[in-house]
């Protein structure tokens, strides 16, 4: 796509980020509906809550291999083709959860199968068409696409609850998958630009693995992975412990849940606001500011003393930072690496972010068990986010230059 004004981009390509938003909402429905399925699944199958939640670590471990492979395939054959191949099998692997008989190993095996299907429709694959279609307003377009995470958080638990009550949890998984997959197949087939996907395949297939390896070993990628990984560990640890910490401080459970809602709404605001700013100012400067936002929030939480006002202010800052952080990392990857290997590079980064995010709740829980307070983890997040901000600042300046096959 040649360079054009933001108005021209939106006039011709506006459906692309909206389709990506809906796609990302479906790709994240497993973690966003865990609270709905936890009790009925564990009660029916006799699984412990630890065994049930550990299944997501299985998915992360499988994703460490599957997601980078899917990203590479998307760069070679086009995101549209991979999505058309992967949407149906992903929905079917969701339906397979309904066949579980009670063995923890079977449940983990089903999670591993689902993770393979999920890799074909993972976030980097949905973002690739957005990166290809937008330049002048790429930040806002990526923000709209990534809003699918918030959309999933808001809609999928309600939809899952409706299906569980009406159909039981076994059929609810299949119903969720079908409700999402059928319209997405139509949208991807009919709307995503098939001409552009076909044209770019010629370039992709000639791109040597050596070039990808050089990009993955570059200072830019190392800084990006370090920043995103450290931030994911800190932010997920903070989010998971937010309600328990608030209730321990004297805030009621219902009010604490309301504070979490503030977090979710603020993340949507932060995502769109930063998406607009990314098209108008330095991503590196904006990234440093965003990565440091959890520090005042952490200081507030250390002095919360049962204050609902302080809790809301801290949650708002954490939400803005959490929403904006995804935008900045995706935008930076799109700017610093060639479009022909965006999915390959960002998929590897996403796998690193996922494993780091899984360590955050483990670290916060371990520190609480050892010291009987969440303050230790709160204090530990300060040097963590400072390190992430430094990694953003140390990334080389400039935009990715075209990489030619040798």
C-alpha cells in the first residue's frame, strides 16, 4: 500500500482493524472466561482448582513453539490464508473440552491441542493485515484492533454464563466457538484484502531465514522483548492480586470488583488515547512515560489504608498503562521491523511476553505466602518497570529499512 493521508487510509481500509478487533476478542476468550467455567468444570470432573488453572501454563508452553511457527507461516502465505485455515479448527478444539472425562492429563492434553489451534489465530496474525494496510494512522488502527482484548473481557464472560446456564458447560464451549467462528470466517473471507495478500506472497517466500534470525538477534528486538516481558510480569502480578489486596485493606468485595471494572475501562481509554498519540509523537518517549505510570499507582497502593478513592485512582493509572503498553509494543515492532516479517518477529515477542506474564502471579503469590503481605511485590514492581522503561529508551532510533533477500 502506498503512503497516503489518514483520511484516505480509513476510507479504503476501515474494516480491517474492526475485523482484527473481533478476531482478537475470540482468540482471548479462554482466559477471559476462566472464572465462568472454573466451578462447573472442577465440580463435574473432580479436578482441583490448581489443576484447572495450571492448564493455562500448558497452553503457554505449547504456544512458545506454536505461535512463532504460526507467525512465520503468516508472513509466508499471508495472514488471511492462515486465518481461514485456523478459525474452524480453533473453534473445534474449544468444543473438544466438552468431551473431557475427568483425567487431569486428558484436560491438559485438550488444552495443548487448543493451543495449537489458537496459534493460527493469535494476536500477531490478526495484527499483520492492520500493519500492512495502515501507515499514517497505524497507531490508532492498532489501538482499535487491540481493543479486542477489552471487548473479550466485557462480552465473553456474559456470553459464556448464558451458554453454561442454558446448555451446560460441555456444550457451552462449542457454542462459544461457533458463535465467534462462523461470522469471522465470513468476514475474513469476504472483507480482508485478498489482492494485497496474494501480491506480498512473492516477497515473503524469497525472504531467507538468515534475515529473520538477524532481526531476532538485533538490539531493537532484545530491548522490545525485555521491556514487554518485564512489564507483563509486573502488570499481571499487580492485576491478579488487586482484589485480594483491596479486601485485605478493608475495602468490601463488591467495591473491590468495581475497582477492577475501573481498571478495564481505563485500559480501553489508554489504548485509544495512546494510539492517537503514537501517530503524532515519538513512540520511544511516549513508551517511557507509559512504562513508568505504574510507579505512582504502586505508591498509592502501598498507602491505601482502606481508601476507595485511592484504590480507584491507582486502578485507573494501572489500566491506562496496561492498555497503552500493548499499543506501544505492537506499534514499535511494526515500525522497526520489515512488514514482510512482522508476524514472525512479533509472534516470538508475544511468546516471550506470555511466559513472563505467567510468572507475575506466581511471584506475587509466593512473596505473599513468604511474608504475609503484598507490599513486597508492590515494591519489587518499581525497579521492574524502571528497567522496562530503560529498555524502551535504549532501542535504536529510526524506522526499519527494507530488507532484501540475499
